[in-house]
């Protein structure tokens, strides 16, 4: 009998891993089980062009259906996995079907954290992860009135930009004292605060939500301060939590997500994990990271797929992220946590600049705003674990290209 | 539908019927052309859909905008005729377009 690989999840990491397994010569069966009824698709446009109606669903799919047939990838969509039996090497679906595997990949992603305050279950309080979520939110953009957005992270700010474009009144509530606090430095936060204020967003920093009000349907958000903000819709973007329930129940090691080694393998030698749900040791940062990003999903899944096909590949990619808001593109390379020095290059008022984060003279991360050259170059420098002289970096006359030897 | 020819680095040719309005990158992905990764899905954020436009087509395809130009600067072996295929929209005017793929992406 031929070998069988099962992939739990049908997102970006799942699709990439299946493809990478085939590219590495895996000839056995591949079964991909996804909860959603959609072919694997890209999620980033769901808060941007797809939400705005500029991009149709057919343009979200990563590959056409024919690709999976041609590659003999058996897609089981609209099916939920109930449990993994790691000892018996089987997966059981909620419909009661049990499938055995030789190799298993967990690529279950990270669904949005949900609020549990009063009124959180009112109609019109929405989250954004899937095509269905974006489809459900879109009518609110054309209905007019005010949308309250809870959380000023990537999702919250991208939806704020989309909603302003659609002509909605927008209030953004953020508990922290700055936007993008988890993912970007202070200069970048200040830039995005001004950008959204200039576009007419009512941005509330240090604002804590208490509850929602409404008769069946949400009609107001009430802050802890007592202030009441009338609204027609709510979008909650307060981060995501890795989907670890299946792994946990199967007694796999958990460490802020499904624990993997530097080969994307979990604590069970027949099980791998990749994407938003998995944490991995980063050789570059010398600590464990769990990243919520498309590039991480793709690169880690390439490693998992190659290793599931019998390879010996270490996951050592430089993390990167991007966000499009209005006419501004943010590209982030690396992880800035632990930085002891920052250098600003360029001019935030000109909407083109980059912020470089150093730790003891080593380049940790760069936020590049409309500055793809800084992005591309810093990716190379970080991959090379390069030391960078802050004085040279801070000199506007320094040609960035001269930093790459 | 406009026809687009993709020529892999090893010389393998693929002619596809591309839908008008999609990008040259999307037409490649839909038709399973190897050698175009398009990690960011067409957001002009990653430079992994780099192509060389056939010199005869350069004028019709046009020049990259500033963002794309900077991305291309750091692509693998950029040339005068480099473009990111996610930024080229398929149209009747591009019927017959020929693009060549680099040895590596990213």
C-alpha cells in the first residue's frame, strides 16, 4: 500500500505543503481536510480589495481545482476534524470517518480572538478571517452610518481604510496608547495615527470597550469611560489565537502554538505543523517564534512539505509582513522585540521612510513605509545576521546598497 | 482571449489563453506555469513573480511604477526588461505577449 499524508487545514500553509511534498517527490496519497468549503485561498485581500469589491472570489484561490486533481491532492472541503489518535496514526472527522496516515501536517491557522463582553453576540458584531466573514461585512460598507472597529492592529486599520474609502464614518478603539503596538515601532505607529486621522478616522487610543448595546442588532459601543458611540456595525480585530485544540488533545507539545523543531516537526515524529498555528525555534533570533503571516506560512510549509517527503531541511527564513492601507504600503522585515537602538531614514511627512531596529549593533528588523528598497535590502542584511553601524545608517547620504557587501 | 507565452528558464514554452483584466501573474498561476511563485498574491510586496518582457513587447507593456521599480532592483538578476508580472494587466493589446522567467524568484 502506498504511503498516505493527511493535511489538517486548507489554507496557505496547507496548500504550499502539499505542493512542496509533490515537488520533493512524495508519490503517496495526499488528503487535505478543510473546514471551509472553499479551495485554498489567500486571506490578505479579505480586509482590502476583496472587501471593497474590487477583486472577485475567483481571484482569491491560490490554484485552480484542476491543479489539485493533476497533483493527486484529495481535497475534503467542508469537513471538520474531530480528533487525532497519534498512537494509532489516525484522524477522525466529525462525520465519524477515520483515516489512517503515515505522515500528518497540522496547518489549522489562528482564528480571531473573540470578545465575551455583554452584547458581543449581537447581530452586526463581526470578525474577519474567512471569505464568508468578508462577504458578511461588505454590506455594512455600503449601508452607510458609522462602523466601530475594536483594535488598531493590521486587520482593524486595514478595514478602517476600506470603510473610509467606502464613505463610512469610522471610529477605531484601541486599548494601547498607540496603533500597531504589537507589530511596529513608535515612529511607525505615529505615522499611521496621523494617516488615519487625516483620512477622517475617529481614532481613540487608550480606549477600553465595555460592552455593546442593541435590540437584536448592535446599535452602540459603550466605553469603560461611560461614553456611548452609536454605530451601525462593529468589526472586532483584537488578535488571533493559534488553533491548538486537536494537537493538545493528541498530547502534542504546546508552546504558544503547536511546538515544532527546526524541521517543522512536532513532538511526535510522524506529525509536522506549519503556519500561524505553529511555533518554531528561530536560528536568526535564537528564540521561539510564532508568526502570523503569509510569508511564514509559505516558507514553513515548504520546509514541512520537503521534510515530510523525506528531506532534511531547516526552517531559517527571515520573517516578513506587509500591510496596505490607503495608498501606503508597510513592509516589515524581522522582529524588532529587544531592540536597543532605532534609526529613522527618510521623511514620514513625505510618506516614504524606514525605521531600522538594532540590538547591540546587529540589525533585528526594519519597518519600511513605501520604501521597498529598504525592505529588500534589510531582508538580505538580516538573513546574513549583519552588523550595521547606526551612524552610517543614520546618514541620509549613505547609499543603502553600500551596506551589502 | 489574449494569448500569452511564458518561456521557462530551461526553454520550455507554455502558451495560455488569458482572461482579460487579470494580471500576467494570475494567468500563469491559473495555468500552472512553474517558475512564478507570487508569494504575496499580487500585492507588489514580494518580487517573486519577476519576468523578463520580450524586447518587442516592452513598449506596449510599459514601464514599472516607482514601487515596482524598487522591488525589481532587488530581484534575482534584474534587467532592463524586468517587470513584476502581478503588475501587468492582460488586455487585447497584449495578445501574443511573450515573457521569459528568471532562473530563481525572490
